[in-house]
């Protein structure tokens, strides 16, 4: 079957299992998941969805999320949207329908009981996640260019590659400002315009707090703050400026007020914070590397479950902007290695449980490439104790990478998003590429080994092991025995 037909078939198979087009209120996707807004959650057939070969798991959050894996989801989502549009013509809603929809939204919001922190972290993710494909592409090109420069090959080409790799990073503040304004309900281009001030070379002629500004000072943090301020100024103008003057006065005041505050306040403050983040991350790994790696690698999977990992996205972006790479991501990536080792141990121990072993076989390649959701939601989390032993593997791998940072060998990533084996093309450090790759590979091996050993020896009670090897296939926890709410 041609790939496009396969993607259409997957979308067509999913649609009736989520209640049909009439039950869909929104369709979106991230790197691995198809995210659906639903009118009636009761119409979803979870077990049938998980049984589809293309579905790696399901997660229930503020949207219903179907894990399809990287690449696949980006191709299935447009096909799914087309089917929803074809099956659900856009007719003007009646007053009764609008009232019912409003009541459902209000009830759903109360049921979620979203905290301000969770809402803020989701907004941060919505700002930075759309930038990840460009960060990955430019990061790989930067790594290729560095390799060619070190080898002395293609000297006529390397300047062009350097321009391709650096162009996006030079203007990342503009994209952050654009996305921030869009996320907070302002005019995106005004957010981008205010954030562009940060990277304008002419700011070097401006003194703030007794010293000249530097182009790029404050980076993505300054851009984020400037765009949020622009949104509030714009909303204030919309309330007070007469409608006849709005088109002239509102954008002018928005750029003028938020721009001046950015130049004479935010750039300096954000610059100090960004510098502190860079120094702090380097100090942490240089002086407490093994312990810091142990903690970060061990706690990252729980952070993902709580949704708190999203707070690290601006920190990664700041480090990449400052130093060319983030030293935190390779340490955090060890959590995925522990998860892979854990899954292999479950596969070995549950030797008579073919449905669970089939789930592991289908999800393991994605796990090796750093996509952990299928293994988390399909294997370790439903079983309970293996999730803890997977964290132990991540802690051991993180400690390994952190130890070498203490010894002077930093390992970093030029982009955020990938992990596992997919991170190899993005690796960069303060020594040769061979040393950097060897340390990261060693961390993966340690994470695999400890995750396997800890799970094999301590991941099962006698009762659980007996149940896994004698349970009827319908009782087997594959994938995710019940929807897991990612908070």
C-alpha cells in the first residue's frame, strides 16, 4: 500500500472509533500525538483504538491524544482533518447548540481544574514547540558544517552551511515574539515586531543602566517578555482607543510603549537572567555533575508525567542561543535509555504474555529513537513498579554523562526535541566530536543496562509476574490498561 493510502486508511480507521466527525470539535498534532477535542468522551472506543496497528497508545488530557509516533502523525493529521471536514459540514449553530456547547466547555474546564502553573507551562510549550523542526534542521546542518570544517573538507561550501545553520538562530527572538503574541491573544506580527528590536544591530548605540546594549541581549527570554507586554498594551488600546482611530493608534502605541520598555528595561533584565542560566547550568554540571545527572536523569520521566518538563524548553533555547548547545538535554535523554532497558526486561520476564511482548516489539524502535510515550503508556506505567526501575536506569545514565562533565568533557545538543539515537547528529561539546559521541553512547549503554537490571531484579512482585505469565490476553495490560491523564 502506498504511504499516502496507508495514512488515509489510518485516519479513516480512527475516525469512527472516536465518535465520527460530528463528535470532533478540534484537530491538532504535536511531534508524536494526534490531539482531538471531543464533544462526548463516552463515544470513544478506547480498546478498539489501541488495537489499531498504527496506534501506539492513548493519553487523556485537556484533549484526547492518540500516540502515532514522529513522522506518522504529521501525515495522518491532514488526512484526518479532511475526513472530519467532509463528514461535518460547517452549518451555522442554533442558539440551543451554542448554549449547550458553552455549558459543556464550562463543565469541562471545571472538571480539569487547571492550575495557573499548568496553564502557563502549556502556553510556554505552545510558543516553543512549533520552533522545534527549524531547530532540529538547523542543528543538524550546524553539526555537519562543524565536521566538514574540522576535516578541512569543502571549504567553499562550509560558509554557506554556516549561514543556513545560523540564520534561524539569529532571528529566533522574532519567531518567539510572534508565537507569544499569538498564544496570549494579541496580534502576532506586533509581537514579532517588538521582539525584533532585541536583535536589531542599532541597539548597540543605546545606553541602558549606564552601559550600551548588545544586539541579542536577553535572547528568547527578552523576546517572550516583550511580546507579552505588547499583548497587554494592545488589549488596553483596543478598550480605550476610538474605533475610527484604532488602525493607526493601536499598533503605533503597542510598538512604541512596549518597545521603549524593552530597550530600557527588559533587555537588560532578561540578559542578566539568561547569563545566570548559562553560568548556572555549566556550574551545576562542572561541579556536581554526577549528582546533578543522577537527579535530572532520574526525575525526568516523572516531570514528563506531571507536565513540568515544559518549563525547561526556554532554558534549553537560552543555552543554545548563548553557547550553541544545551548541556542539559543529553543528561535528560538518559531517561529514555532507562525506559528502553526496562521494556527489554519486561519482554524477557513476561515470556508467556504474547500481547504485551507484541506491544514492546512495536514500541521499542520508537523508544530507541527517543520517543518514549509508547513504552511509558503501553508498558511501564500500567505495570507500576517498572516505571520506577526505568527511572533508576535514567538516573544511572545521567550520572555517567554528568561525571564526564565534572572531568571537563561537556556533552551538549544543538537542538531540542530528539533524544535517544536520534540525538547523535545534533551532539556537540567542548572537545572533539568523537569524544562527545563516545560519552553520550556510554551514557545510553549505562541507562539501558541499569534499566534492564533494575527491572529484571526488582520490577515485579511474585503476584504480578504470575499474573503476567498466566493472564488471559484480554486481561493483559497492553497498551495502557486505562487512559492515563498527563497532568
